[in-house]
C-alpha cells in the first residue's frame, strides 16, 4: 500500500449532529451510547473481564481501530480489573486509516468516562509512520500494537508470532461499504492467528460475514444484539483451550552495554529477574560507555525490510527513552552542509503534512551558521543522550543482579536449560540466555564486521554555541559537562584501540564550520576510541541462535545502537515470554542469526 514507511493515510471525518461519520466508508463510527454497544458486542461475548482476572497474559485482536474508542474502553476495564500480579494486556488493532490525535481527542470527549485513559493515550500517540506502532503503557502493564496497513498485508505481522489472539473485536465498517474487511480470505487469516477456543464478537450479522465464517469452518451464533440489532458471536479453532499461565523463568544476560540494557528494559514488564554478567569490572565498558550520543534519523525512501526496521525502531526508541529524563534529552536536530540529494530526501520525509517531521529553522540559529543549513531545516524528533547514565538508569530500575568479572567461556546445552561456564570457575543453569556482548559475539556468530570509531570532546570555549544536535559529516552535540562532543570516524583496518591523532584531526576538519579557534591544544581534547560491530546485511541481530536451544543474541547494532536496541530487546523478550513480536516476518527473518 505504501511506497515507504513514512507515508501515512488518515481518517476523513464528517461531523453531523455532533457525531463522527467516515467520509471514506460512508458510515458512522459509533452510536451515542457507544460504550453500552461495546459492552454488549465485544466485552461480554469475549468474557473479557473474567479473562483479565484469571490469566497472566491476554492478547486481544481488533479489525478496525477507527477512532480508538474500543481500545480506550478496554483499557479502562483492564485498569479496573483485579488482575493477577504481573499480568499483561496487549491489544493489537489493524487499521488502514489512522486517526490523528485531534480526531481521537474530539471523539473520546463524547464519553467523560474515558477522560483519564484518553489523556494517557494521547501522551504517547504520535503516528508518524505506517506499519506497526507499539505503545507501552508502562504504569498499566498494557500495550497497544497498532498496525497501519491494508487488512491482508497487516496479517504479515502475525505470521511469525508465538502468541495467538485470545479474543477478537471484529469492528470493520458496514460490510456493504467495506467488503474487503469481511472476505473469506481475511477470516482465514483471523483463524490462523487465533488460539484454540479464541472468542469473537461482531456487530454485524450480514450474509457476507456468515458466508465467510462458514467457508472457514468457524462456528457462530446469530443472537439479539444491541439496540434491536443482531450480532454474531462464537469460537475459533474449537478444542481444548491453551492456558496463558506463565511460570517463572531464569534469564542470563551476557554483557552490560546498550544491547543488554534493551533486553533488561523489555523484560522488566514481565517482572523477570535477570542475572547480568559483565566480563570487566564496570558497566558499559565498550562503545556504549561514551559520554554522549546523538539520535537523529537515517532513513531511506523505500519500503525495504531494512528501512521499515530503521523507521520503526527509531520512533520506538524515542518513545521508550522519554521516561529517562536524566539521560535522554529530546531536541530538534539541525541538518547542515548536505547535498542536493539530501535536500530532496528531507522534502520527501516531510511529505506527510498531518505529521510534519522537518520544519524551517527559526531565529535561534546564528546567521553565520544558517547559510550552511540544509534548506534551513530542523528535524523535530531528534535527541541527544548520555549513554552511560541511560544504561545505569535502566539497570537501576530493573529486577536484576549484576556480576562483574565474569567472562563467558562456554555454554552447555542440558535437556531443559543451558549451563553457563565462566573463566573464574563460576557456573550456573538458566532457562534462557541472551548474548549481548558487543565484539564478544564474534566468538559465537559469524558474518560480523568490527570497526574502530573515534569521538572527541572539545572544550566549549573553542566551539560556536550549539543549541541542538547537528547532523553534519557525523554529529555535533550541545555542551555536556563543559565539552562539545563530535563524532565520528570509522576504521575497518586497525591494530589496537589507541586514539589516533589523524582521526582526531579528521573530525575537527569535518566540523570546522563550528570551530571558533583553529589552535586547540590537543591535550585539552577528550578522545574515546572503541569498537563497533555490524553485519553485512546492515541489520542488527535479534533472535535465537540456531542449534543452541534457548540461547538468543542481541548485537551488531553498528552506529544505530541507541535507536535499535529497544526494539531488538522487545523482540527477544516476547520470544521468551510468548508475547506479541512487534515485527513483520520479513524484518524478523533478517534479524535472525
């Protein structure tokens, strides 16, 4: 449907008598007593309140997100339910036309009972790309997985999932106006994506819908529905139901950099206790230990699996890092000194007028620098961060035990677990192992590329005042601790990690437009040289090692580690816990090692 992941189609709404109608489907979104209808058509037939009470994990599927009222009401019920400790609720919804935040706000304002959940939702909801958007409501142990795609394409996100749908809200527009939502082919995909004895409810009892159910051998009942209408309810994949009970699992994470932190952060929502093993005597001893880092977009303009991952992981990481206010600093990103192709790229990225990502730079920039800016543009969702502080903050807020001076030397597969052996003689059994050890992954995985990179910290008195992160032959960051950090260089052939004067001078030359004094004493420049790991296919690693039991790996993050580690961690955590994996099958295939 979309040429690239940054193109988004939105709802077209007509308001009549204070109620929203779809201009595209010529049908109303809901009735004035919509919450009563949701209760009658979806909540009660799916026995959702009882499921919330008795199961550790519930996955609800929806066809037709619309203006989000079904989800908001379900989230309200989840909050009010007496849930099991550490249970979790995922709601995955398929929607071809995303609503804007303003549209959701106006529609939800009709229902004062939803005020609290609507306010929380709008704090997170920022649909700037298509494909899959995942929003974690951390305080509530709940997530919304919103799939913006044609309905048949959307099921590509369900093909490789361990988790299956417990309950369906089948809420497309009138089958006469929206027949593609109710075809036999779509119902077949619903069946494939459902648990044994998954329940469903739908407001319609049309002949087309009943025919599609019958063709897929899905039992249903036509019963009295809401407001003198009839509805269909039933069960999918009838048989002995599968329990959602989740037992305790022992998880070992090898490494303590940003890859490990991404896994720890994702596993936290499942309340799993993790043991973190670090071979050195301190955290983040590799490239993750830099004083500063930049977060700015590096997207392509196509719909390749790599670009889908780059876009999705960037905005997911941005959302997740917002909670770490002491180490993550949202800021515009200025683009400087780029060529005509990059200017065209900026214009193309900005083609989604409902959610503009680039805007004209205002008067905050010195006139002396403005002439170097690429079409005078700033990216609105950039950031910079303190990597060490971020990792330490993630670890401090999680249920983990860190063991320093533990170098992994062997993994022995047992019948139901993995036994780890360390160089200091320590050994222990774990149900799951996550290798997140940077360059150490080369001992376990082939096809890795390792390069040497430099970043430098220049005393701020030698540099023009920098208000926002700048993308210019690398990056330049605002002052952190009286230093302006600049980076970076890459060397594929090197002997050791000794800082190179040649590389320092190369960075200074690249960023000379920002340097006020050409005579900077070299001894006053802070230099950090470290190794970075990447893969030939440009993807990171986030998957299970073949033939190694329950041993997983996260790594090869390259220069995009801080924008990819959070999504990679979420992928691994949901594989371990049989949750919803937030990727389509093509991207997942490329992440596997």
